[in-house]
């Protein structure tokens, strides 16, 4: 039983990230152990959540992981906590395009049986706020709207008008927030600037958000609302158990009932390092590579790997004994000159990749492995050049592995997400990584030797076989090396 709240909004830009992060920081400062969560594939907001709570920010994505994993993943992250705060995505009822409520904040709230607090940008309305809140409260009877926090309220007179109107809606006002420049977080081409790039300023902003929440919100009422959530059934997600789940070996995301049970002894095979040398998996981090899901490292560890972080901006060598390399998402376009200047590491990465060692690269990792990025030399592992564009590529993807790779065998199905303003030329190699159905049929990415590089971000909790397959590949290469 974990007390929990979902922080939602009628639309993006209403202030839910500020409110959610401020609530996390305020409750943490009050002595509670707070578990932070984010609906959807967003990597950046969880960084601010982690700063506010001192715990890993975790994503709850019903599209990439499946609805059946939402409550277990939540319970895994919230284990031992006093309170969980879940920040929503987009508007409360917005989900995957053309898929109804799938992956929406409303669906996650229902799966978690959690009350919702609606953050409303009240800057340009007065009595109309009651009609808006009434509509959101009545649209889906299974969604429990427990209260409203009014954001960007101009004056005491404005606040009084809003409160009077909302008395008719029956939804309590749990907070009123004035405009406060100190709580703002700067944005750029893909959203907020990550914590890793502005650590000191981010700490100050989170502290200001916490103070704003303390001053403007009824924390006792919010905590009481969170504690009114009923118990959740089922066991918390466990990375070791996930590796033994039906279909894990094939990275298969068919419905559970359509999968075959893995053969006896699968659990023993999951621990490739048990009793032997654990293969070292180097995971890129630092300011240029900030995108990762906490469950990836947990699954790699459960599969038998030793996970070691390194920073391509600062480290001139891979960690000692590296047998596999994971380069996730981030902003290499912002740090292209610095990444290029670290020529010693670029040469090491190129030699490592050409040796046949397992390398998994997503989005930013793809750019780093390319020959160049906006004309700046990168690692040159892939015969491709990358450049920034004005076009935003964004959305969920249903992917089929076109080629046998270190993450999945040919024919395996996975779900992922794209989010970038760059392109590579060509967009796919002679042996592509994925075949995609949306937004139009195409092949994408590169598989060559042990390298799997693609724009598609995946969540391995939804396909734990990817972690096992990668770790087994690392162990095999380590033994040969």
C-alpha cells in the first residue's frame, strides 16, 4: 500500500512538471520518502524528479511496456516509500495517436487506482474554469478527479473569482499558484534542458518550486487524498523474474496469452555471469547522454552483467574490461565539438565496435557512431552522416527486427518511440535494424557486426529478452577476447 497521486492537466504547458516536481520536493523536505514517476517515454522530466526526491525517476509507459506491467513497475519503484507522485503526459485524456486511451495519463491513473489532481492554467479565464473542470471530471467516471491546483493566478481578486466558480463544480481547490519566474525551467528544441546540463541552476529551480508549492498548496489535503487510494493487487516487478517471463527470450511483445512458456532452465541461463566472470557493460552518461530508463541497468545486472557508467565528454578510455557498450539518447548535437575533441575515445569506440563486440546505440548513440554530425567528425563506425533539421520526428513505433542483432533476432517485435530533429544519410544500412509501420512503412537503423544503432528508443521492461540477448553476446565476446 503506497499513497499516490497523479498530477495531470488539460493540456501541455499548463505547469504540471513544475507542480509535480515541487510536490515531490516539498513532501521530501517534510520527511517523507517520495517515489517519482512519469507517464510516457519522457527522459528529461524524471531527471528533475530524481533531483527533487533523491530517488531514480521512473517511467510508466503502457504503450512500450504493456498495460499489465504498469502496476508492477509502479510497485517496484515505490517499494518502501511513503508517497508516490506520478506526473502525467500531455492532456489528461491524450494517449497514443489513434489508439484511444492507450498510454494516456487517464489510463495510467485507472491502472494505478490513483486519484488525479488537475493543474489548470487559469491565466486567461475566470468562471469558465468551472466548465472546464466539470468536463474533465465527468468525461470518464472511472477517473477520480480529487482536486484542482490553479496555476498562473494573477491577483487575489482573480483567485476569488476562480474559487467562487469552482464551488459549483464540486471539485475542491487544493492549491493556488501565482506566476513565479524563479521556478521556470529553460527549454530548447526537444523540451526542457536536462538536469545534467544545468545542475546548480536546476537545484535552485527545484528548491523554488518546493517553496512555491508549500506556500500555495494544501499539503495536508493532498497527502490525505493520496492516502485515500486503495491497495494495488499483484507483486512488484522484478528484473530477475522478468527475464523468465513468457516471450522474454524472443523480445516478443505479443499478448501474454499468445506466447509460449520458456523451456525449463531458462532462469539459470539468465545469469550468464553466475559463477563466472561478469561481462562489463559500459553505459554512456554525462551531459551529452542523459536519456536512460532505470530498468535497463537493473535488467542487465540481473542477466549477469556488471554495469559501469562512463562519460564520453570526459573519459578518454572505456571502462576496464568492457565487453559491451550501450549509448542511449541525449543531446550530442549540443556537444558535438567537445565529443569530437575527445579523439582518443572516438578511436577506442571505433576499434571496439569493429572488433565485433556488442554495441547498442539509440538516437544520440546513433549520431555518435556516425561518420559526422553537422560536419563535425564523430566515431565513424557507421557509413552515415547526421545533421540537424527543422523537422521534429515524434511518436510511438511498432518495430519488427529486420536483421539478427544484439538486441533481438530477425522477426522479433518490439515497441518503441522516436523523438529527434536530426536525420542520418542514409537512414538505414545494408542490413537495417527495424521495419516500422508508422507514420509510413520504412526500414530504419543499422546492424553491422555487433552494432545495433537506431533512432528508436525501446523500454526493455517490455521486452526483457533484449537485455538477456545483449548480455549473452557480451559474455561470448568477452570469452573470445
